[in-house]
C-alpha cells in the first residue's frame, strides 16, 4: 500500500533495541501503536483555541456544522466514488488539519484497517491527501490526513455529466421502442426481445402486456432538465 505501514521500517534487531530503551516491558515488534495512548490535538471550529483531549469515548460534537448544500455535495460525491461508509471520515476532517489516522479511527469508532481502507479509497479520487511522518522512537510511519474540499465541485460536475449521458441514452431507448411487461412483474423487455420469447414471460410463462411507459418518459425528462440546470450553474 502507498506510503504508510503499520510495521516498523527498521529491522527487527534494531527495533528490539529501541523497544528495550523505550519501554519497560517487551512488546511485540509487529504491533501497531496503541490508539488509546495517542493524544490528539483538535482545532476548534472557530480556530480560537486548541483542545487537547485523551478521551476514549467519541464526542458528540466531532462533526463541524456545515450548510446542507455543502454537506449534500460532499455526501453525493463520496457515496458515488467510494461508498456511504466513507462519508463520516470526510465530514470528520472538515475544520481539522493533519489528522492522525489513529485519532480518526478512534473518534469514528472504526477499526484501523477499515479506516485505512476507506482513507486510501478516498485518496485515489483525490478527495483526501496526506502527510507521512516517521515516529522517531518506534520507527514506523503515521499518516496525517486532510480533506481536499476544492475537488468536490469538480467531482460533482463529473458525476452529474455522466448521469446525464446515461439518462439521455435511457430516454432514447424508452422513446424508440414499445415495452412489454409480465403481469406478475417478473420481467420487462423491449419489443424485439419480447418477440424472441413470443411475448411470454421467460420467468413464469405468463403472457406479457404492452406497457405504457409515459410515466417513465416523463420521469426521465424531468431528471434530465434538472441535471441540465444543475450543470449550467457550474458554467457560470
Ligand atoms: Zn412472469
């Protein structure tokens, strides 16, 4: 994986010496630093002061308040590019800089491997970026994460454009053919495909009826108009 590793980059012998010097009890070399030992530094939302906490219970105010519009844009992009699980990570990083992945995982009650997996997937789409810092004593690297919020409008525009293309293709298909549907709603297919099956449902054998798709067409046209309007707003 890119950059950060749970494992010390120094060799085991060197590591053992370091551990002897720094810890009263020998610990396993390949063990990750304990999350609850890391104190975190969190910038207040108004940047007025720095709160230092060592809590193990996630605070209720771990997310900064933002406008619905901003939140929706972030959620749409993250859901589309990664998944819904990654949304809290991004929202958590708002108002914070250089957040240790251990602190993040702890605050969001995520297992560190799970958190890392999501962080790297967000990184792939440039939604996040990170700095690596080597822990001088332990020898391993810790990643500190930031939210690259300026990418959101670009990603959102890209996603909407792709959706628009798909909707237009669908509209084209829906307008140029008749559709047949099984009475029990098992299948729906266009005229040509229905002919292949002699207008009988391949699932249950029922005769299929011609379906009035005017509501589908209406829905598609509405969505296209909406998206067109949204995308034009970006051009301004
Ligand atoms: Zn059927």
